[in-house]
C-alpha cells in the first residue's frame, strides 16, 4: 500500500498535479465537486489555482472542522505507528463520514 499522511496543502498539490496531467489549465477549466472534507479540498484547490477552476459545488463542506471532533481523531490517527491499523482506521472513519446518497435531492437543473 501507499503510505500517505499529507496535509491539506499536500493533498491539494497532489490533486492539482493530477488535474494538470489531465489537461486542466486556464484555457481548459474544471468544475470541482466536493462533499464533507472533499468540500474543504475543493476550496483549497480553488484558492491555490483559481485560473483553472470554472466553478465549485460544495455539499455539506467540513468548513467547521476546527469545531468538530475530527481534529482530535485526525491527530490520534496520524500518530498511529502501525501502517495496517492506520489504513483500516482511516478507511473506517472515511466511510463513516461519506454522504448518504439516498438523501440527495436532484433538482433536474442543468
């Protein structure tokens, strides 16, 4: 497995590198959709490379992160020395934080 415990800025750079490889630039902009922590990452992407982003769709962004339990859980998780346990725990926490798609309302707008 890949060991990756990047900061938000590190993750932002990883995604920006990926988008650039896919041809996203100031002439070929993208629309970024983010849910929960993905919303935070989407905001970070837009701030780091505003000329490459045409628009954002944020679904329940975790912008109140500092007032939540996640900083405590994140710090505890980051200090786990065993990579296998880290992978298991981080995947479990991610699944618990994913959006419930059965509750998403589609407006039919384009």
